[in-house]
C-alpha cells in the first residue's frame, strides 16, 4: 500500500470516528443508540460490534450500558432472545407444523437447541417442551407474557 492510500485510509477511518462521536456525544443519544441497536438486532448484536459503533472499548461499553439500564447488554440480549422464543412458542401451539424447536432456536440466534433450553429454563423454570405441554392444557391461564415491543411479531 503506497503512502497516499494509507493517508486516504486513515482519513476515512478518522472521519468515521468523528461521525460516531457526534451521534453518541450526549448521554441521551448514547443511551438511545445502545438500546435501539440491541433491540433491532433481536439480541444478536455482539458487544464488540456495539462498542465499535459508539467508539468505546468493550469494557467501557459494558460499564455505560450497565450504568444506564441496570443490566449488562448480554443480559438484555438474553431477555430479548427469550421473548422472541416465547412469542414463537405461543404461536407454535396454534400451528405446530409451521416451525420446529430447532428452527426457532436458530431464528433466535442460539448456537443450538441446548443453548436455547438453558436460557429458557433460566427465565421460566421449565424447558420449552414443558412450556408447550402446559400451553396444550385447555385450562392453562398462567401463560408467560411476551413484551411485544421487544420481539418480532
């Protein structure tokens, strides 16, 4: 790479960094950007990518996120993925041929079905299969609530 190409690359990088700083310079803008990105990605954004977008280190991003929202971005991502799975399972009962638990796990961004089971059990004290069995009961009124603004309908 010749000198002018290096200078051009540096200037492009520097300009992007300035734009990031402008878009996240106030605490309110930073808070809005961070939460918006986590929700838009359906909990699948990597902290490394979020940190790069706002121009901070991963550690500082984690600290700021926890300061602003009272939880780490990883925990919020897990909650959003759980809500997505919950929404899919509630719909699964109406049309069981439309999806499978493996497909739901993949769509939610889990590495595998066991990863989804682990997170689901952490938040609900039952497995997705057990929850489906409960949903099949006609008198089951303790259906878990889906926060619609966090998940794709």
